[in-house]
């Protein structure tokens, strides 16, 4: 809650290869998703913003993002898959709180 440091959570991919398509699913319980900012970082440090404080008054962020329809995720095409992929979540406003229930990453080479 109102913490610019945020939360980092990683998924380790063991498979070699280069990303041809990418899908990220998030399930976050939160009383106002307009407080939230989400970013995905590749093992090499490339970053893409998934959610940037939109959805004023809406609760719970349960959403899929994929490289076919998201320009920010399409930028990962060609990146090495192997390594830690990090989801960074920040709650940038006070009063409302939330919980990361789960997230998943599906990378195909």
C-alpha cells in the first residue's frame, strides 16, 4: 500500500531458446486497481509495463496479456527464454490494499 518499492516475484524458465510468443496471466485481489503498476522483466533486463494505474474504482486485476495483442510484450520476441522472469508490482496510492494471488508465464520458442 503506497509503496514505491513494490513487490517482485520471479518465475524461472529452464528451457533454452528464444521467445516466439509470450503470455502473462495475473490474479491480484485489490480494492482499486487504479493504484497498481505492473511490469515484466526478462532475464536480460528488458522491461515491459503491463498495467499502469488504469481502472479507477474497479476491483481485482485478473487478466491475461500476450505478445500477439500487446506491443510492450511483443518487444520480448527474440529474447532468450532461459532465466528468471520477474513481475514487479507497485501499489502507488494509500488506503487500498491488495494481494498477489498468482501469476503465470507461458513462453514459447
